[in-house]
C-alpha cells in the first residue's frame, strides 16, 4: 500500500492544475494517475490554436497549453504514473490501479481529486438507423487518428453535430486533403463558437446545414453514404426531405458525457443535469475529502475555465488535508427559468472567498438579463448581449453577500428577457 | 484438401455440430464465408434459451428446443461460457391473454417443458417487481435461460478446433460437384473435398442446397431489430419478459443479457436481401414504443447501441426446422431454417446431426477428445488478489485497453493468438468485449487496431472492422 | 462590392456589412457594435490572415507526428500552399517544443514551429 496525502485521478489539464495548486498550498505527497502514455489529456490531440486566451492572455495550441503544466509538474516532486488505469475507489479513499510496469497498485490517500475528463457520445446514444459498417466514428477518435497516429480516417466526410470538435475536425480533414461534404446540426443554431464557424467552415467552403440530421447510414462494409433530412421544431425528421449524401466517413460530434464511473463506484451524489458530481465552492463532492474538477464535473467549452476550476479543487483538497476546511451551513444554488444548472450546487456559508457560479442556458438569448436572487431579494442583475447553450456563463457572488444569506435559503439564478 | 465431413457455415448450429463430430475419428472441416465464426444470424438475436412451449407439439422445433435447453447448462459448463438459468415469463394483460397463457402452458406440458406454472398477478409482481400494473398474470417457465450466442459459438469453435476440426474463414463456397464418393467444394480458398456435406449456411442455406440441385425450400430472410441498453438498466428486469403472442407475432421482449445489459426487441419484418442488417427508424421506433409496456420504467434513452438480426425463416408450410438428408443427395445434410428457437436447440441440433452422419459413416470415438474449452482470462471479473497474481505472471494483463469494459492487453492478445483467433475489430470485440461498452470503442479502437496489426504482422491500415472493405483507417496523412 | 461577414472578435457574432470599391478599398462598414468589430471587418475584407496548425512527420519519435503551427498568422489564401510545404518535410526525434521546422515559410515571414516535444 502506497500512502499519499493527495491522489489525483487524471493527468489532463484538470488533474495537473489541481495537483499543482495543492502543492503550492503546502500539500507534500501527491500522485497523479494518468491512463494515457503522457500527461496532457485530450489537449495532446487538440493541435489547433485558441487555448489560453483567458488564462495566459495569449493564444496557444492544445499541446502548448498542456506543456506549460507538464513542465511545472516535472519541476515539483509530484509523483506521476502514466499508462495507469484506476480500477476502484473504495471506502477510506483506497484506490487500486494497474499498469504494465508496476502491476496492481494500491494507494491510500487523505484526499482524492477526480479529474477523469469526459467522453464523446457514440452513435448508439442517438440510434441512427442503417448499417453497422466501418467509417462511422466520433470526431475525437478521428482527431486522434489524424493528429497523433498520422492516418486518414476517410476521404469524403459528413459531420453530424456542430460542436467545436466537429467544426475543428471539418477544417483539419480539409487541410489534410479530405472533402468535407457538410456539417449537419439538429438544432436551428450552431453549437460551436462563431469563430469556428467562420474559420473552420466558411474558410473551407463547407456548408452548415441547420435543423438537419443524419437519419440513416448506408454501406455493406465501408460507409458509402448517409441519408440526411430536415427536422421540424420538435427536432423530428420531416418526411419527404430525405436526401442521400455520398461519403465514406461519418464523424459524430454529438455531445460529451463526463466519465463518472469511478465517481458512481465511490457512491458520490451526481447532478442529473451535468452528469457530474454535486460539489461545493471548492469542488468537494458529497464524500468528504473527495474533490472533482474539469470535464468530469461539467463539460467546459474552454480549457481556461477547467484550469480555474481545478485550482479551486486543489486548494480545497489542500485545506482539507491540513484540516483547515471551513465548516458552516450549506447554501444551495438553483438554476431556474432558462438556467439549466449551476456549479457549484452548494456553497459553504463560511466560505473564505468570493464564489463564481458557472452555468449554462437552455437556448439562445439576446439582450437578456441574468438575475441572482435569494428569497425575494435581488442580489445581482446583469445584462448579457448574447447567451447561448454552447457557451458557459459565470457570475461572481461576493463573500460578504454569501455570509449575509440566512441559513436554509437558496441562491437562485434565472434568465430574464 | 480432403475431409470426411465439410460443414458449411460457422454459426451456432455449424459450430456445435463440428464440436459433436470432433468427438469421433473423422476429418471435419468447418467452412465459413464471413471473416469470423458467428457472424450471420447467430450474432444478433434475443440471446435466450427458450423453455420450449412455443413450437407445435410433434415438430423438430419442439423436440430439439426442449432437448437443447436441457443440454445447455452442461455444454456451457464444458465450454466455460456464461449461462444463466433465469427463467422466462409470458405476461398477460387481459383475461383473453390469460387464455393464451393457458394454451402455451398446455403446449409446453405436451412438449415436455419442465416445472412451468401459470401464475397470478401477485406472484408475478414478486418475481418481476417492476412489471406493469396492467399485467394480470403470466406463464412462468423456470427452465428458460440466457446465453451469449456468439460467445457460445466461438467457444464451440475453439473446442472443435482443439479437437482437430479444420477451420476455413473468408471461404465462401461458390459451387459443389459430386462424383458419388466425394463432394468437391469450389471455395474462395480453392477446392475442398468431403464425403459428406452439412449445409448450415443460415440465410444462404437455400442457395447452398441448390448447388446440389435441392430446391425443396426457400429462405425468406426476416429482420428483427433490437436495442441494447446500458448496464444501468439491468436492475429493472429480472427474467426474460415476453408479451403474449398474437397473430402479429411474438411481440417485443425485454431480457437481461449474461453480461448485465438489457435487450429490447425484436421487430419482425420479411425482407428481400439476405444481408440487409440495416436498422430502420420505423423498426427502432416500434421497439422503443413497445418495450415500456411490460416494464414502464425501462429507459430506452439508455441504449448503447441498436442492431438488426436476420432469421433464416423458410417458406415450408410446416414452419419447422429443415434438418436431415437431402432428397436429392443422401450424403448432403441440410441444417436449415434455424430460426427461433435455434439457439436454444443448437446443442441438440449438434447431436441430432452427428447421429445422422454416424448412421452413414460409422466412426470410433476419439480417445483423447477433450470436451473442455479453457476459460479465457476475464480481468474484469477477478478479485484484487487474482488480478495481482495474473499481472505478476504476465505484465500485459496490467495494461487496460478498453476502459469501459476493463479489458486488458493480455486478454486481447489471447483472443487474437488463440485457436480460431480474432482477425478483425469485431472479432476482438466479440471475444473480449473491448469496444462493447459505453464509448463503443471511441477510446480503445485505435489501440485495438494497433494490437491487431502487431500480433497479426499487418499494417494498421489493413485492419478491418469485419473483413472486406470495412477498413478502419486509410493511408498515412503524410 | 458588398461583403457580408460575421464578426468573431467576441461571442456576440455581429453581422457586419463592408462596402468595397472596385479596387478593393473599404468605403463603409456597418453592423458592427464596437470599434474592434470594425477593425476586424476591415482586415478580414482587405488582408485576411489565419493561424495555421498541422502536423509534421517525425522519425523515431514517441508518436508518428509532431504538431506544428505558424509562428504568426499567415495570409488566409496561402493556407493550402503552406500545407504543401508542411507535408513535404520530415523531422528526426528529438523535437523540442518551439523548434523551428520551416523557416520563413513561403516568404510569409512566419516560421513553422513545433508545438509539442517528441
């Protein structure tokens, strides 16, 4: 049994930032357990630029963003085990993990940070009819084949879903010589950043079909084409609008799901909307000493926010390990009226800092207000020129405001048009 | 290449027949058109071992089902294949349907099905707590069970191979000549000669029969669509839950699988093309609309995947299995029309067909026949201590490749290097469950491709999903 | 000539209309809601530039490819020409992050540099 103060599961941007922050806050023995061959997580394959504009105030590629943290981790005495898969988390923060060098590893830690990231929704999640031939994969899988392994996953491509990974891959495949026929988006609006619509689709001359989806795949062995159809306002395909589009590859960019198998195994409460753990302002879960951050907690659109969130978790873990956690009443947060969820779901009334509430809205709003209330009292009201489901929103609640909230009250965030 | 017996088709019937024949001193070849065993009707069906009350009394279906179901536990034990004797329920939602339940009960008794009972609502609720409140009673058949059809077939094939059966995959039979003593099979891998031919070619068994001039039956491929649900749904269904059969068919069933998922389906539509395994929006909708009728809390949104199976239904009026010597050639044995309850019957079909062969070609039993297929390593089912010991022995069992199903590199190598080993992605998936989980190979796919290429000495871009043109990746980017 | 573009300076995504003379000079910009939008629109219509990222083949490295980017934005119209250059080179491991792979690619003044080590 190896003993650590802090065990961090996942060596992507979240895990690294949490581990580093814990170290800076005086935690001594830290280990990062990473299932891939290197630290860096999914950033290693995100070779496009656009990372770090908030956090570093400069534009970096994914590997460059990761590298800054990898170098920092290397400069500390944080232990790192790569190619290592965590199998179980048991009572008393006992972890079993495995790799092909050490074999089965058992670790006991005072605190754990869960930073396992997320995975892409596969085809089965939306059950597209048709054949089970090859040539149908998630955009992220294609990204790994192209950027890391250096292989073309196909030549004539249709992309379903206009999330950022789908858009980025539309450009990437075009630059490598593939013909990207179109990007289909079920919703009447794109789920990606405007910048990516312009630079990934418009630049490459790739049409974006809104309110349109893939209803069937065709091909006995390799994909030969897909049938697309327009959808109505209930997102159901409209009969008669079906048409065939030739392609050998269908890339799916239809959403991300936090990978919370270990979290569930540990008996931690999950939020039904985020599919991540229910956490407090330091990202402590319902299990004392277990923290969660990054995409395993909520799917982020910018890695910069992952870093900020993970530092909170690292700081919280350090406080916990040193026995300095505040113990007050919890104030619940609640999103209503267009606000789908809020992270953190609860705030310690004796928190020692201002708290940022992160949330997403359910549809596109222009010129609407975000209003935070506590009972009848309006705490904060801010106008936003534009809000959309694909972009995470945030508001800051001052420490003194939190302290003034009576026990048992809720903080409610809503959209007001 | 010369054999005593050539079996065409490595589905569950072909593989279990091969295994039965491998008990005897004869040279047997198992010839398969696909890139692997169990890739036709076998791979996609309800994975149920039926009790045996569906088929009309006196039919081969009735006889072989009841016999096969009785043999199944022993066969699965010998082959180290998970089998669960969970029992089945035919649920009635009206007094009229209770009459159907009674009819099925009586038919079952006549067929020799053991221990069945007609139960009332209270007992049904006890057995299947999440069942719809609209249910009024059910037929309880405790002898029914579940088994994974391709796991059973692969295990039978491996066991047959270890007992001397020759395997030919990617080996379509294009024509058959007969000189009175030997059949000459014209195949994708050249000529194969055999004294006896067993036609277990599934949906293509009519095509194969015609090669010797036997046109006594036609196969009408019948499509059935299914949803496979996430393991998170498994607590809701304890037994195989059928609805009452109507003139429209057997209806949509819900059943746990041996791996802890839930199956919902099938639809039933006659189709033109024998290899049309496309799912359809209409078919999937039919399943998702009807599945919650038995278990209202079942959540079809928790589906991992959907798929289509093709049943080899014949145009024969008796609606029975077509098993026996062809009227055109006594050395040619048809094993055709093996639709439901084909999987349940398969162990009995194997014995039945072997008996026919032995009556024509008497043979001594092999002294060294080994009925056991060693259990493959299943890391995910092991205790920490077992895992420790395993990895100490071989470090490759310490590297997790498929994180959703916890499959190690060692297990994948076993699947590729073992007898009748995997040669493509789907082959690895069916043998190890790598890629069968929530992410559907999103993460592990490229690693499995790499391992396949390394172990088979191929280029990564030659690796396919299931043979032919089903490539995973193309040329290098640069 | 009239050009309609969507501003990417911020998440607002304002639709901007730029009126250009026959010689390509900007006559008028409308639809923007801030000065940044106007500046973006003018650049986008007269001399649009892009950061280009791709990969270069590595010999003997941990992975088959090393990611690269242009050290500064390059003219938008040259993306595919520069891709050809990028695709024609190979590097040997070890590669350092920031290492120049192609100097002053196609006289753009931009270098192609590695964005990871390998």
